[in-house]
C-alpha cells in the first residue's frame, strides 16, 4: 500500500517548465521517448521527477550526464539535488518503454495494434521522467516517428510527412492532458466557425469500416461547440479538434487538449447497433469532454484533491447541454435516479468521502459518483442560491481571473463571493463534508396558516463523526386539495439544524410539493398519506416532484410487501390516471411506470434500520408488476400499440420518448403473455432500442434461447453489440440462475476479459442483478472475487472500480455478510495485490466490521 497523500501536505512545485519537447520513435515492444524540458527555478529545492516502468537510456542536464546512482531502477522518484542545478536548465532524457506489455492501459499502450495514451491521473510517468502533477503546466511540442499512417498529438499540426508528424500545443497544460495516437485510422471530417470567425477543422477518427457509425458523434461535437458559445460565451482556441475512438480504454473518454480519446462505445452508433440510451450518452459525453476545454484544460485543478472542481462543474455543464438538446424534466429525473443509485449508496457505506477529500492512497479510486455527480449537484445548488444572473457573472469572472491557472475549490468559492457579494463560508461544507443529509419535515396547520418545521442531520461517515448544519436550498410549492397550485415554486434557504417557515392566508390545508427540481442532494423523511402522494402524482406542476410522489408511493408499497405486509394497491390505482394521459408526455409516463429498483428498495430499508432480504425484495417487485399488469392490461396494450414507430428510426427526444413508453408497457405485458409480444417485437424491430428491450423481456420470461442465438449470429463481429449480449443475460436472468449464467458466459472463448468493456459488461450485468448477486449461498460474491483476483495483475484500475459492488454488504443478514467478507479477505490476502485494489478492499472490510 502506498503512503497516504494529504491535502494539508501540498506544496508548490519549486520549478517552472517553459517548454516540453517530446520525440517518440514508436515500436510495439521498444518505443523510444526522448524528452527535452526547459526548467526555471522558483525556489531553492531539489528537482523531483516521477517515473514508472521506464528503462532509462540517458539522462542529462545542459549536456552533463546525471549520475546513474540517482536514477531509480523501478517505479519511484528521481531526485536531483538543488545544489547541482543552475537557475535555468534543460533536462534531456531518453527512455525505453513497452506499450505492448502495458495491459494496465495507463501511459502509452496498444489497442488492437493502435498506439494510444491515457495519462489521467498519473499515467504520464509511464512515458518519461516528469513532474507528473496537475499544477505543473507547459506548452508541448511533439514529434512522432512511426510507419503508422495516422500520427496525432495535442494542439495544432506543424508538419507531416510519411513516417513523421510534428504537433505543437501553444496552451500550457499539465502532463495528464498529453495525448498521442498512431494507427490505421479513417476520419469523418467537418468544419466549425467560431463566434469570432475562426475556422476549426473537426475530425472523428475510427478504424476502417467504422466511418458510417461516427456521424452522430460529429453532429454532437458541433452542437456542443455551438452550445458552449451561446450558454457560456466560450469558444474553441485551436485550429483543429480531433476525436479518436479506442476499443481498449479504462474510462469513458478523456479530454486531452485538442485530441479527445474516447471509448469506442461512446462514439460509434447506428440505429441497428445502438440504443436510444447509447445515443444520448454519446451526445452527453462528447459534450462533456469538449466542455472540459475551458473547465479542466484552460483552467485545471491545482492538485488531485480538487478533482471535483473540473469534473463536478463539467458534469453540471453537460447536464445543462443535454437538458437543452432534449427534455429538461426527463433529464433531471434521470440525473436524480443516477445520483440515488450510485452516489447515495456511496455516501451510506465505507467508501463515503466528500466531493473534495482531504486524503487518499490511490487517486484513481476517487473517480467516483461523489466527485462527479454530487460535485455537479453542488454546482446546481450554488446556481439556485445566486440565481441565473449571479451564476453567469461568477462564471465570467472565473474564466477571466483564472484562465491558464491550476485552481482550488477556494478559488471557485471566492469567485462567487466576489461576483455576488454572498458569504459562502457555510456552503463550502458541501465540498468538505461527506454523507447525505437527511431532511425531516413536520407540519402544523391552524386557521389558514401552515408551519413547516425542518430538521437536518447527516450521519457519521468514515473519519467524519460530526457534521455541522449545511446550507440547503429547499424548493417547494403548495398544491390545494382540488389539485390547483396555491403557491408557485419558492426557494427556502435552510442554514440551521432546525428551522421553521410559515405560510399564511391559505383557504384550505395544502399538500407540500417538496424539493422541486430536486433542489438539494438530500433524503427526505416526512409523513404522507397515499392520497396525498396520489394527488401530487396527478396534479403537481413540477415534473421532478410529481415523479417523486409516484415513485415514493410505489416504494412504500414495495417495502411493505418485502416485509410480508400488504402494499402497492394505492400505486396501482393512482397509475390509472397517468396511463390515461400518457400520450401527452410519453417519456415522463415511462419514467413513472418503472418501479423502484431492488437496490433502491434495499437502500431505503437499510436507512430505516431494517435488514433487507434480497429474495423477498425480488418477490415483492415481481408480484407488484404482475398485479399492475393485470389491473391495467387494456391501457398498457393500447399504449404499446400506439407507441409503435411509424417511420424510420431517428435518435431524437421525441422518438426515444415513444420507444421508452412502449418498452415500459412491454415489461408489464410480458408478465401476462409469457413473452409473446416480446418475441414478435424482437423479430420485427428495426432498431437496437426495441430489439434489446425485447430480448431482455425474453430472458426474464425464460424464452431467450433462440433469440440469443439469432442475436449472436448477426452481431458476433461487432464487439460493442456483443458487450450488450454479455451484459443482459446475467442482468435479466432469474435471480437463482444469474450466477450460473455468468459462469457459462465467462467460460466462452469470446469473453475477452482483458478488454475493460467486455469485463465490465459481464460483471456489472451480474452485480446489477440484486437478488442474483446477493445469492444467499455466496456464489455471487465468490464469482466476483475470483475474477477480480484474475484481473488485478493485468488491469488494477478496472479491478478496483469493480470492487465497489461489495460496498453495501454490511446492510445484509449475518450469513451474507460472512460470505462477502470471506470473499474480500481472499482478495486481500492475494500476493502482489495492486495498491488500487488493496485500498478499496481494505476500506470496504473496515466498514463491514
């Protein structure tokens, strides 16, 4: 295990880099990297450089060789005493690296014969000796020698000839934003004229034959560039913008300056191979990485503790972008669902940490939902508190003041204080305190006066036992008993542990529409009758609060059923009105029809002090779906037919809305017809959205054998589509069959477990099957542990991230806990376990008791 890094130990780097010049002679097994780095002393301290896996061939300062005794023979720090250094000097190094052996996919590696890089967070040290920290920024000039036909790097092209290309990035950047790609690639190209009239060449580079699947990515890029100019006044600053699709990639995508590298699943799409969800993710992630040009590249983070400064802000920006391109209300509900499923779960377990942690052992383990999704929620609260005008003033000041700098959360908060005059000292706790606040509400009603009594409490998290009150923006409205809105959306600012707010002059007691727009990432505890929830589902003017009312009504029924009680009848009755009006907003209706997932049911029960039983939860959800299907069979069948596509597939919001409602209806109708409609849809579908949706219902109905064989026969040469095939089988299999299905798939020769996409598809498919993964015999835990131990020596990053499937084990019964702990202890005892995985397993075991 590495030494723990602490925010309090950060010190400025004592040298400035004036320019970095790199020369690559690419070879699969023996790439030579020559670097020339111009340094200038800022403080009388030693020069410290990072390196990992480097074979150092030569190292000199101003032509004088550095003593071999100073050069580490393995990973570590190269330290050159200050006394041996002039005030300004050039360090030259020549190293040899082995891209083919780099299965960890950090630094320079091979993906299907193509050279590519991934340097965030600390991958550049695998390329050459360098101060591999985000606050050391420099312009780069890169020369690439290779017989590969396409040679790319950051910035603008300087020259190109067979076997050589020179690139120059004039904008200072940290090493984590360096990128290089060399391979047999084809581009689809376009151009964009910025708001100041500059002409930018755009390219999306893919493997030969994939060009027809890259068009939507290009369209998304152009929309992103235009939106950032209109919404934030930010225009692109280089002559060319390149995107490259890579098959082997640990992350979704990377925002390297001028050369974004993408997991191919977030670039390639056609109606026959990609779902509506894939199209939306492509558009959103293309936007996200492009928006990083200003929020992450031009202004980066001073140190990795500040990761949420660039990621939380950029996630918020990509959420705004998708909201403007599609349905704002549906997008907001999707974001809330994601936050609750991933981040609330994180906050409630042993992996809890604040958006800005104050210590870490392995930074790659902190690319989390808390940093990204909760980081975005914090930005949203800040915008709500200062208003649209204040937010725009603050962002303009942020870009003007900090362009070209590496910044901190304090810099960010100060900008808002200076721009708006608000004191945000207390608000900063959202960045420094872990945990999800629990907001309790009680009501008093008398003589036309409604008093709302709020109390906030945040449970202890690892290392943070005491949590002071935070600023919580509470957006609410009031709905009269006849369904009319008697108070439009009003934002209350809660700053104390307990606080009351009064509303006078009301003719009748209203129902409180609470947390409109999900105005703060909190859980809510309040007493509501089923009739009040049904009233809000029918009449609330805020889509998010309306969806929440129906969701809570269903959740209450499911929890009751999981504990052997009656429940769910009120939801079944309330959904009738929604079905009658579903065609007016199909996407919203589809969201309301999807019952809370089994994981969320378990999380809610555990928060209430009840030990969840995965099998009982599974039975409860299955039974409620059957009863709802039976009660509303006619309406569901009518909607299923009405939502049938009438023309060619278009990946827009309107078409996606109809398909989402059709598939939501299919999930219920399949409970009644045993999969007949699903089988017909699978045979006739002209798009992957409906085809995969039908396949999932056939798997759930146990009628999947023929469909799976046909799917495989058609798509066996398409790696991304086959990833879906591997994922849906354990995901939708009956709980008692999920692990066996996963084992069968893992034994197949085409289970390329060294490819992160294929590995994640199968393993996440199983771990997302709640009752299947948490099988009482522990087989799910053992299966996951076996594969994590196999992958760890090859790819520690992916291994560590998949460990999070174990983070909730302490909520279950003693038998499951014991089996999960035994599986984790096997991993922990593995010789040579990576620091990435070791940290994750240690933290989970510590929280499991």
